[in-house]
């Protein structure tokens, strides 16, 4: 790939990732770290990560030391009060003043890079107002389509994670590409224990409960009513604002002996290996990394069939439950819990799909092809 004179003597392709807060524990943060590492380790790119904010002192995921990391605002010592962030005055200030100041700081940092890959919601100046040698810009939408975004037109290309998302976005924008997330190496080299009596679910416990952990607890109560599955455990891994609410709900339902809440772990692969079923109850998803990782280790997957996400990963229709049909979800979950052979069959099917469609080499090739077209 040719690189113009603005990168000086270096002939390496230079890529800058932009993300809201790289210190948060979540799927988007993990995707950015995985992709940045792969660009350095496999493609030999020069890579930078610009984190608009820094809430915590440590990164939850291991970033290659060759990746340069920059923060715009460091709130780790004095985090902004959450109530202030929710106020109408703060939102007005953020959307009209602070957000643009932040975005211009990001754009200044982007000088010298060939490509800027935005994973947040930064504002970009229109093409006529951009400085010389402004990088080609790519917007990655990690969340499902809800409505057209006016800012998307400022980017040279839009990347979505699935064909379903492409169909929705391409109605409004011409320059749209599909590039999924890839599975991590740890997942592709290990297998779960299909005989394990553990159902696993992982995600941030944020206000609004996007991951649907509250309804997962309700489903688990249905599963445990008969006493048939008393030896089974539900393990929910994550941290966040509603963790105490979830703990209270578990206690109110008397499920403390069968539900375990564990904090986020950097060695999440060990938790996958201890389980035989992965249960997702999210209200919406794009292409969840946890499903890819769990599926690549052979866990049987079950999820509500929300608009996009689970159906891209789970090949078995019976394991895609009509959204919010709690009884049907509990019924299918019990069927999986009763039969280790059924779990093995479902796990083998999803593992085959994940390895075929979401391998690291295939995804990196798609990124290289996109760069060549810009």
C-alpha cells in the first residue's frame, strides 16, 4: 500500500483508533484492543489509540506495548459525578460546546496518520474545513441501527458488523462495508466442558440493564422451581451501577445458592471453560464478542432473537427465542441443561460457524481491502 509524504520517512501504514474510554470493561473496548494488537503484530502497522476519557487507572485488556496510547481527559483521580452527567444542563453543554472541543483535540492528534477509525461519537469538521493531510476517516457502528446519523456523512466510510446491519445502513449511506469482529486466539484453542453444570452470562451491569440480567434472573427462577436442576449454577460476570440491585433481586427470590455474581476477570477464558451453556438476554446487540468467544469454545448458546447480533452467530433456530418470551426461554434452557449430547451438538454447530466466518485472518484481510479503496 502506498503511503504519501505526510508520514515522513516511515513506509508503514499508520492507523489511529478513537474510543470513548479504553479503561472501561466492555465488548467495544475489547474489540478495539484486539484489532489494534492485530494491526501491529500481524500487519506490521503503526498504531495509536486515542481514548477521549480515562476513568480508571488500569486497562482491562492487554494492549501491545508497540501501540501508542493517548488520553484527552483524565478523570481517574476525580471522576465526574454521574448525576451531573444526567442533568439537562450538562447534556446541553456537552452536545453544543464540550463535544466539539473534544473532537477538535482528537483531530489535532490525528495529524500524520493515514486512517482514523472512530469507535465513539466524535464530531468531524466537514471536508472543506479539514487541515492538509487529514487522514481518511472510518466510522464503526458497534450498536444496532436505530435511525440515520447526520454525522455519518462526514466519514469517508462506514463499517457495520453484519449483513443485517448493512441492509439497514445502506438505505441511507452509500459507503458502507461489512467487517465483523474476530475471535481471540485463546478462544480458538480451548474447549468447554460440555458436562459442566454451569450456565454463564457476561456483561456490564449498567443502568438501563441493556444486557437483560434482571430478566435472566427471572428466567432462572422459572428453571429452579421444580428442583430438577438444583445442582446447576448460573454464573453472571460483570460490574456496574446496578450490581447491588441485581444482588437484592437474587436475595428476594431466594436464589443465592444457585446464582453467582462475579467481578470482571482478565482471564475470562477460564470462566468459559468451566461452563457448558452461554445465556444471553440482551435487549439489543450488534455483534457481541461474548457470543463469538463462547461459541468458539463450544458452549451451547441461547439468546433472545433481537433484531441483530445473536442470529448472526447462533445457527440453531430453537436456541433463538422470540424476544421477551420468558417461558419459552426457560423451557429451551431446561432442554439444554437436561442433555449433554444436545449441548455438544449445539456447541459444535456454533463453533463451526464462528471459525469459518469470524477468523482473525479473514477479518484482517477485509480491513486491508477497505484501506486500499480509500
